[in-house]
C-alpha cells in the first residue's frame, strides 16, 4: 500500500475535524453549499490561526 503524503493526511484530518463526510475527490465547485462552508473553515484552520472569527453563515450549517 502506498504511503500517504503528510499534507494529504493533514487535509483529511482537518476535513474530518470540521465534520465534512463527503468525498475528498470532488471539486470544491461541485460541493453543496454547506460542504463548501466546511471546506472554507478547514482551509482557514490549515493556516493554524491563533483566533478564527466566523459570521452567522457558519453557525452550524444546519446540523443539530
């Protein structure tokens, strides 16, 4: 089995952390609106900010 690049592992971990459960092989433009929001949050977290401020559009994505 081929080894997975550390950056791919980090990306998958971040997607899992934000709750994204879809296919990692889909293009961002093809994702539903809520999944795009999760991707945006994961991308922001990849930069390891000391603080991340979110607006009302990211208040849970309809999840309970």
